[in-house]
C-alpha cells in the first residue's frame, strides 16, 4: 500500500475502533442496569433483537445508498446516530426509551458497516484486501478489548457514565470522519450497480452468494446468542462481578485481535477464505458447547478466550470472500452482509433469551446446533471458478 492508502485506512480503522470502543464500554454494566429495571432474559433478548431488526430493515436500503450517494456520507451519518443512541440509553429510565435507543443503534450499524467495507474495497487491490479487512476486524475487536476495562472503571462513578462516554466517542468519530475522509474513487460504472430490491433478492439466492450469506447468518446467530447473554449467564451461574466480566471480555478480545493480526492474512493465503471459515466454525461449535460444562474460573477464561478466535476469523474471511466476488457491487454485498448479520442478531438473542429463562445452558446448546449446521453447509461450499480465492 502507498502512503495515501495507509493514511485513509488508518482513519477508517480509528473511527471503527472509537465506535466499537463505545460499544465495549457498556458491556460490564448491562447486568446491573437489567437488575435495576427488573428485566428478564427474554426482555434482554428482545432488546438486542430490536437493534438487529432495525438493522435488518435498514441494511438493504443503506447498501444501495452506499453505492448511490457515497461511502463518506453514510459513515459520518452512522457515527452521529450511534452517538445519539448511546446518550439516549444513558438517559433512559424506561423500557420504551431503551428500546428506542437500541433501534437507533441498529440504524447506525446498517449505515456504518457496508460503507466502511465498500470504502476499503475501493482503496485496495484484490491482493491487499484480505489483510485490510483483517485489520478492520482487528480494529473492531480492539475496541472491545479496551472498552470493557474502561467501562468497568467508569461504572465506579455511576452505571450510566459508560453510556455517556460512548455517545461522546461516537460524535468524536463522526467529526473525525467528516474532517479527514475523502470520498474514494470508484469504477465509472459502480454507481449503476445498485438495482431494485427485487433484483437484490434474486442475487441473494444465486449460487455465487447464497452459502456465504448463510454462513454469515450462522456466525451472527451463534455469536449473538453467546455474547448477548454471556454477562447474564456468568452473573447468574457463577456470580461474576462487572470487573470479572470486563476481564474475561478484554482477554478474549486480545486473543481474537491477535489471531486476526498475526494469523488471518497467513491463513487465507495458505488455505483460502472458505477453508478458514470451515475450520473456524468447527472450533466455535466445540467451544460453545464446552461453555455449558466448564465450572472453574480458569476453564471459563480459556473457553471464552479461544471461542473468539473462531468467531473473529470467520467474519473477515466471509467479508473478504464477498468483496472479491462482488465486483462493482460492493455496496450491495455490504448491505446484504449487514442484513444477514441482523437476521442472526434477531433470532439469536430472542431464542437465547427465551431459553435462558428455562435453563441457563439452553441458549448455548441451541447455538451449538446452529453452528454445526453451519459446519455442514461450509463443507458443501465450493469456490467459484472465475475468482481466485
């Protein structure tokens, strides 16, 4: 990469880092807020799903807008909405306000992710793209690494303080993007690539895209079921404090980020994106089930740390694969990636929350089954002949 590419990528990654640092800040205090408002696991699941349902509805539209009106506009708008949603959650004292906050968060995610993915595809070559997308995932993970630790510290001054801090970080990231980013140069026919919603639906079920989108759904379902109830799971089952939760999430984030930075580019070059996804799904399924049988603190640390290696390798591998086959439809693919992520984020927390109220282990049993289905799908997956993977 030349200096201009490196500078632009650095700005994009910094903005993603700030946004996901903001998300990570709030994780350790969620159980406390849920206890304050007497919210059940099912309601937590619905609240997380409200985020995902909104993201699902907005993502196809956002994907088309990314191709039509530009990457920068969507990134800036998404970051401003993110900041607003976090401030609203911090001020919220009723379920209705918290749900509204999560819906605005879904809008922000639908705007940001396809725009950043398309932006990176615009400024990189096919050879550079896997590494750049690996860095993108690492920036997201690193935000989660530092976020919970800072959130646990800020929570000492009040359970709402981390949300206010996250909102401020979102606004800072938006200003940084508005000031420093420039709209990337695209192919002349790129703006014509966005087609109707019905045309998009036909392309979703084409052999080129279908299994990749299903893998994204499986990943998102498993990860959402695992993450959305993790803090409640260890709080109820082991009596973990916000500090304990922060340590575990920080440690798992470090391991996941290191895997992305040190292993992802090497693994994709050695075995290709599809094989990386296959073996990462196997690892994730095994460790998700293991979460139900571990009892000691050290074992919980080990399982949680390494489950994110699998999860954190699947996402950039799937994104890299899709960006290579998308051609001048980067916005469409980014929007569909976001949409199927949303679908997994809807059903994972809702079903997980319902199952959690029956038995603490049931959400992880069900997530394991879904991941195993993903493993089976992945082993029937064949790469297209016309694309080098």
